[in-house]
């Protein structure tokens, strides 16, 4: 029996998330699961958006999406090369909310996230995407510490 059928791994495209992608790929291979590799782009803030024309904002958003897809492509290609059905997901919004929404809308059985391992004051001020996803996700969440 397969434990997982659809795995969503979220990456911030930093070295900290490489371990999470590797772990998610291993789990996807072992379970014959589909792997969704997601990245969240934060849209410009309201002040920035109000200062530019709507078509410029749309172009800006399209460029952000294309750049993220280009950076996700090597991960998708690697997974496909290992026989895993994989797809890139470029999301927009607040990272933890977008990840949870993507897990819900894509019927993910598992969310895999990398953690930076921040502690103390920096964690307090920066918050933790992982802790927020863990507390709101519709499925189990696996965190993988950066190597």
C-alpha cells in the first residue's frame, strides 16, 4: 500500500530547501507518488502596486512567475529523470497561506518543507513559515533541516 500519492514540497529556492527537495523526491520514488515542487512569490506591496500602471503590474507578475518557473525547472527535470511524475507550482501570496491553499487544492497527502533552523530573536521577528504551515495544513507536514 502506498503511503503517499501526492507530495507537495515547498522551496524558497535557497540552499536551505535543497535537503527538503531531496527528501521529497526520495519519498515520491518510494511511493510512486506525484511530486509538486512549489515556490511562493510575494506580490509587490500595495504602495508599490499603486505607483505603477496596471499593465506594468501584470507584466511584473508575469516576469516573477516566469523567473520562478525557470528556477524550478532543474528540480522538476531531476525528478522526471528519476521516473517521478513531477510538476512546478508557482504560487503568489503570503508563503504559509499559499502553501496550505496549494496543499488543499491539489489534494496533497504530505507537505515537505525545509527549515532554516533560526532560533531566538531572529525566529521571533522573522516568524516561521514551517510552524504556520504545520498548524494549518490539511495533511501531515514533514520538516527537513538544512544540511
